[in-house]
C-alpha cells in the first residue's frame, strides 16, 4: 500500500532565503519596466511636447486620419482647415502627427 501514499521525509534544510523567493517577481518587474513602461512614458512625453508646440500653418493628421492645416490655436482646441472653406474644430490631444510642409499640396 506504500505506492498510494508517499512517505513524508523531513527536509534537510530550513526555509529558503526570502530574497531568492522574491527574485522571479523582481525580475518580471524589471523586464516590464524596461520593455513596456519606460517606452510608453517616452512616447507620451514626445506626444505632449508635439501637441504643445503646434502653431498656425502646421500641417497635421488627427488620430482619425483627417489631414489638414491648423488655422487657429487655443488652449484646448485647434481649428483645422481640411478643404477650402471647410474647417473642423478638434481637441489638441487628438492630433496624431505633424506632417512636413507641403504635404497637403502633394495629396
């Protein structure tokens, strides 16, 4: 009947070192920080700087894919001209990218 229930043998050593038991958790956090958290924070900082430096006559693309030229800048909103006489008012944070000058003429 010994093959159904294993014998309990005393362990030769005491408790493992607490640092060794937390080492995998610490390693996972370090990996997440360098591969996920740090690059995301860098992208957010770059986007905030890009949005704060917007000015009139910048050519931009919104996060929805609308290409236009900035005609008016306020604290929270921008007015973007997408065609002759067609202006859209968009929030600053919805700007996805600033395009090089002359992009609208090439389209």
